[in-house]
C-alpha cells in the first residue's frame, strides 16, 4: 500500500499536466467554431487543433524541461536566450508551413497570406511560451529549495550524529575507568552493582538515544542513574554535597535525548576536588510546557582543565540546542570564580 501511494505521489505532477492538456484540447474541439483562418468543416476543427496542441505541448515542455534546467539554471543565459528564440521561431514556422500547405485548403474558404498565418501562430505560441517560462522557473525554484532543505536536513543529521559520537565515548570512558577502579579496591559486590547500573545507561545511550525525541520520564531516569553512579564513584570521605531534584508534572512531554548530560557531567568533572568542600546542585522544574534546568557546582581556581563556556562538552551542547530547539531555548552560563552555574530554559512538546 505504501509503495502504491509513493508511486502515485511520484507521478502526480505528470498526471495533473495530462488532465489539464486533455481538458483544454476537448474544450477547444467542442466549442471553438473558428481558429485563425480556419472554420469548421463537417462540424469539426479536429485536425488543426490536434496539430496546434501537439506543437504547443512541444514548445511548453521544451522550455520547462530542457532549456531552463540545461541553460538558465546553470547561468548560461546566452545559450538559453538563443535556444528559446530558436525553439519559438522553429515551431512557429513549422506550424505555419503545415497550416499553409496542408490544412488551409480544407479548413478555409479563402486564400490566406503565409505571414499573416505566421503572425497568428506566433501570438498563440507566445502565450504558451510565457506559461512555460513562468511554470518552468517556478518549478525550478521549488526543486532547488527542496534540494536545499534536504541538504540542510542531511547536514544537521550528520552534525548531530557527529556531536553524539563526541559526547558518548567521553562519558563511557569515565564510567569504565570508575568500574575498573572499584573492582580493584572494593570487591565484586560493588563492581556488580556498578556494572548493572552501567548496563542500563549503555542500553539507553546505544538504543534509545538514537530517537529524535524520548519521553521526559525516561530521560530523567537516565540522569538519576548517572548521578547515582557518580555518587558511587565518589568516596564517602570526600566532603561533597550532591543535590538532585525533579519537580513539576512532565507527563506527556518529550525531549531530545542526552541534551542535559554535558552540563551534568561537567559539574561532576570539575566540581569535585580531593579534601576540599564542594557542592553540586542539579534541578529540573517542569511547568507550562517548559523545562527549567539548573546545574551549579563549586569552582576550584587551581584545577587545571577547568571547562567553561568554551569547553568541548558544553560547546557541543550549545550546537545541539541550536539545531534541535531553534528559538525555543535560552541558555545562560556564569562563572564568578566561586560557582559555575548553568541555567537552561527549554520549551518542550
């Protein structure tokens, strides 16, 4: 059924053209009593109308399907004008010759001057040539715009996939290192728990995150599991206070997967320093189809590699937001030397 629909859609334009030409032809055959020098013979103008229609069809599609795509769209204006004039003149002369030498004796009761017939044919051809030019350039513009949009979509898809490949391995390596360290220091039970939680995260990242949007509930579960893993990674001896809250009704909302993780990962990566008191505050607030996200962590000036607004992870997050939520997000990043704060207002659907 889908294949049949696709085939019909593919040939819709051609079918519409055939219907329009047939209607014009039948209308002329049924209602025209004279055309140029011709009058009905035996109550018909079938032959001259058939010849004229065929020549007008050739003129119309020579312009729309050949001259415009081959020359005009490639900025070969001189060749386009020469081809247009040549086609117009050649078909006008051809129809006039057919009319004058083969049809006028049957469908006209008085001699007709050759150039007078050429002038009438030229007027008719000018009308159809004008239609061909208008339709051809409009069609060409629409085709080009469609190609541009397809290229933009392909570019955005490729960029998003590239950004994801930059985000995910970085996170995976961090967690795997954590699992290895835990296995070495704490024993199998702790490691098993970590690996179980890790498998849940990996399943989400590998399979679920390929979708354009996911349910907010699934994304918040992923974030919660990620934070729990980070808590397990950090020693209980470290003076680190971690706060995570989710408030508001998010039922039915959907969100781009992994869009918040760079900010959360950034807080854990740079907000903790051995033997120094630190705080990581993360919150999600949902209301009126909007998400208010905040990530706040302590800043340690002496910590090398401090990732600010120009860091790779956050810069990738900026790009993804610009691509996925154009005009539907507001991102603020502040670093006062004591705290690094990320605030994101996101419109959901």
